[in-house]
C-alpha cells in the first residue's frame, strides 16, 4: 500500500510539472504572438514621443517579455508590438534588458562597417546593412532621467537598427525585404535598362 501511494504521488508530481510546462509554453506563444510581421501597416508608421507624464509601464513590461522569450531577439521597438511610441528595449550585454525612451542619435562616429542583420518582424530573412561602428545617443531611462552616452560595436548596431523602426517606420532590414519583394517583372527591368542605362538604384544606408 505504501509503495502504491508513492507511485501515485510521483505521477501527480510529474503531471503537475507537465501542466506547468504546457502553461508556460502557452504563455510564451501568446506573448510572442504580439510581434507584428511583414506587411502589417503599423510597421511602416513613424513613432511619436512619449510625453513626460505618460504611463508606459505595461508597454515596457510587454517589450521585456517579448525580448526574454524570443530565441534570438536582442532588440525591439514599440511599434513591433503595435504601439507607435518612441521606445526601444535592447539586450545590449546579452543578459539585462535596457529601456530607451525617446532616443535620438546625436553623432555618428567611427567607421562604416558591414553588418549582417535580421529582425523579429521579418523572420528568416537577413541582409547586409551599412552601419556606423560608434554612435552617441541621447535618451531617457525608465525613471525618465536623461542620458547622453556613446555606444560602440554590437551595441551601436542594435540601437541603429531599432532607431530605424522609430524614425522611419520600417527598419533597414524591412526596407530591404520590401524592396526584394516588390521588384518589377524581368521584362520591365530590361526595358528600363534599355532606355535609361545611366540610372542606378542605390539603397540609402545613411542613418
């Protein structure tokens, strides 16, 4: 009898763990489903500044959860979850999430480098973007304190990517995806080259 009770307790514990895992996975899927993708209109909208007395506590929590639950996400703009506010969440040290409110780049420093990038809103698509390897940015933290700080290397790249979402609607990865998916038919390209041989189309990689 005692042995049977032990087995029943073990089964109950295993079921409880299994139910907890399923609940956790369901919750993660629900949070990740907030990420807007591809041709969602909001992704093409410019973001507006957060007012000084505006409550964005829930927005910050949602952005933090999305970054935490995504496998490869290191940065997220508020517009990617449907809120056109100038807010960025970024995992710059690959451990802690930093919130940037009303960020703006003051100075582009250093060299222009090639950066191979992806975006949570354009899954399984990657392209090479020209980025500055150093930037100086002004922003507010979650306590609405103002900072001016220099960022280099990987951190500078992440922040330039996310600023594209806020400033222009589509980030540079989104622009390249859209360009590749809206090319005219081959016949039209040939015709343009025949009559306008001097016309060259170049992507605007300046920030």
